[in-house]
C-alpha cells in the first residue's frame, strides 16, 4: 500500500473496515446455517435425506461466511497527508482514491450505533467510506 506514496507523503491511517461491516453480509449465511442445523436434527430421525440436505446447507453457509470475511479482511482504508483511498478485492485488487486538496470538505459522520461501537462514515465530496474504525483517531487526524 505504501508503494503508491509520493515523496513527503505520510500515512495517517491504514486499517480495515470496522467489524460492524460484517453484520449485514453475514446474516444470510447465518440463516442458512440455522436451517441446516434444523434439517440435520430432523435428519437424525427417520428422514435421513433432510440430514444430507442440512449438511449441505451447513457447508454452503460456511463457504459463504468465509467469502464475506475474506473480502472484509482484504479491504483496506488508507488516509495519507495527500489522499484518501480504499483498496479492495481478492483475486483482482482495485483501488478508489480522492486527493484531499480537491475535496472542499472532509467530514466524518457517526450515527448512534456508530458512536456506541466506535465507527463512522468518512465523506470526501462524493466519495463515502462506511465503517471507518477508531472514530476518535479519525476526528483527531481530520482536526
């Protein structure tokens, strides 16, 4: 990440999104896993096919959850003295960036849940980065 830095540019923040970003994407695999458990319990009785379907649902839920967590882990937010960018992707890495000098205002928004859990949304013009962790540090950087 730091290879793209210009001379004199310093990294102020380099982190992945807050863990709260996982809540909504993990909901579907969790529901699928719960259905799988129910089917496995039903399949332990007389209906063995339900157990096979349940095991398949559990395996699929695990793969979906792994994909969600892996994408989250491979996402990085970098705030430097010159720019704000986000790097994401697993097989194909992508980056979106904005130069801070071209942004009229850099804002940090926090809702009630964000204040409780310590994350917020960083807004730089049309560029929004949700689930930015360590709200106190970001506010200090934006000072």
